[in-house]
C-alpha cells in the first residue's frame, strides 16, 4: 500500500544532437535500473508508446532505448495543456557484460521492462575464504 | 441557479489563468503549460461534439483508477503501484515513483454527465465526455430575404 502522494513532474526534454526527421520534442523517460545476481533490469515509463513503437539497441556497451508514441488523434483543439507530448529516447553506458541473445523486452501499460542477462563471465561468484 | 449568483471563484481563476497562457503563447510562441501542481497532469481538448481529458499514467491499472464526474468537475483518483523487488536486488537508478493521487479537473465547458467513457491505452488515460446539445456549435443558415 503506497502512502505517498504523487507530485507532478515536468518531463525533461533531451538536447537534440542530431536533427530528427519527425518534428516535435523528445523526452527522457523516467527509469529504474536494478541488478539481480543474474541480470540487469531496466524499467522505463514511456506513456503513449505501444510495443511496436519501441526500438532497442546495444552497441559497444551503450544501450539505447527509443519510444515512438502513437500520435494523438487529429482534429481536436487543445484547450488546456499541462504536459507535453513527444517521443522518448535515452542512452545508458552498460558496465556489465550482457548476453545479447537473451535480452527480453516487454511493453505493458506504457512501461517498458528490459531484462539484460549478464554474460557468464560477469555473474558474481562467491569466493570461498579458506582457513589456512 | 440564477445567473446573477452563478459565480465560481475557482472557475474565474482558471479562466484568468488560461487567458494569461494564451497571451504568453501569442507573445512567445511557446506552448502554454498550465501548472496545477497536482498529479496527474492533464491535457484537455475538444471537437465539435466531445471534450477529451488525457493524463499520462504509465503502469496504472484500470482497477486502480476511480473516475467520477459531478457537474463540471472531473475527479481522477487512483494509485500507482510499483512492485518492490526482493532483497537480492540492488538499485542503480530509481526515478519512477509510486503513490496515490486525487485530482479535480474543472472542465472548461459543460458536459453531459450521462455520456462519459474512460479508457486506458499504453499508459494514457482518456476520458471522453459528450457536450450537451445546448453547447454544441450550430451552423446557422443565412436565408436570402
């Protein structure tokens, strides 16, 4: 049971490095990244992005996640705008060795969950301390 | 209610705020961001027949949402739950937040309280409200005399 009241946060737009084909602003998704002994898990909030809108890339230890939103229906006149609408993009430097073939991604209710299994070499091993 | 006493200070404030936003938009061309300071933030749009209230609620399940409409006030209440991982887990980043929310959104136009529909898709809540006949724009035929 959550007891905290949620506070609104303005979405953070990313500085544009490369000119985009699609107009509009791009935002940084809020993420949780945690590590289990076997894998690295990334959870990102990307409201408005469906499973087809997600692009993932892991190259030279840089993990890139992009989310393309389903554009809101046309022909509506905006009366009140409190939040901005746009695509999502974020990059992370991944320190761990990842088994690229076993990456699992799921998109549900606007939340992307990415499971990056660690490569055999990177799984921590308990080191036995022997009494001499 | 007599029109003489149909004064709602909150509505007056909101209208003033919206007018200010529009003024800023005309001057600087930036989209006006109207800060209510209450979660969730909403965007309100309209067509000839409907009013749409949208909010970004990623990861919120429909069963954890409660939407009520009274007069021109739309109340959005709910809870965003984030399952906590086990003991073994170590966090690198934790930016996503869980918690409850309750917000009243004053609708800018009157709506028909019998025709309301709310849907959740990809973490976006859309509340579709129908405008009553009286407020729908009507085309007036100009007859030649």
